[in-house]
C-alpha cells in the first residue's frame, strides 16, 4: 500500500467523520437548549388588566383600557395563551359591526427591516387568532408596523394591539 493510497483513505475518512461529528454536536447542543427551556418555555402570563411594566421575556397578553395588547418574546411571533379570552370583548364588538384595528409595533434593536417583517408576522398571527374565533375578515383592519423609540422598554415595544373603532 502506497503513501498516496493512505492519504486518500485518510481524506475519505475525514470527509465522512467531520460532518458526522458536526451533526452529533449540533444535535446534543440543540437537545440541551430544548431541555433547558423545558415545558415552561411556552407558558405565558395569564390574561390580566396589568400594566405593561409586567412584560417579561415570554409572550403575554393584557387588556388595558379596552385595548388588547399582545407582547412577544424577542424574535418570536408566538401568541401567548389566553388570547381567545382576552379578545372576547373585541369579538363582541366586531359582531356588533365595529372595526378591529390590529397594529404591530417593534423595538429599535437589530435590523429594522427584519423587525418590521416580524411585527407584520405578529400582527398576522393576531389577525389569524381573531378569524379563528369567528371574526369576519372584513371586520379586521391591519395597520403598517411601527417602530417605537424612546417609549418604554424594548419588551413593551414588541407588541400587537387590537383596538375597537
């Protein structure tokens, strides 16, 4: 067996082993992250008439002065549990012929284009929840996402509001 054959065999072995090693390490790290988040990762704060200062890193929903405010975790568009309950009065208003205005907001951190798209996806998620509980699409108005600067915390800016008009 020549040195050239051994070099080729070694390269082939590395070509197979290195990607396999990367996959295994990635799987282990991903599994660790998944377990670290645990079942509480999707648990949200209960629906309450709380001030936005209670907004944390997880998704939450509050009703404040008749406006339903959905707060989102950074980089996420997942709705908090309790969405249907929080939207109950707005659903009644829509059934009575009122328009529901869904407005998405985002913070000023990171890429502005990405944040605007994420705010749009969050507003669409809230709109989808409204439709799922029986609100007609004609009763929902989506407003263009807005960036909030200098008002509250970044966590407070990552929200979608549903107002009755």
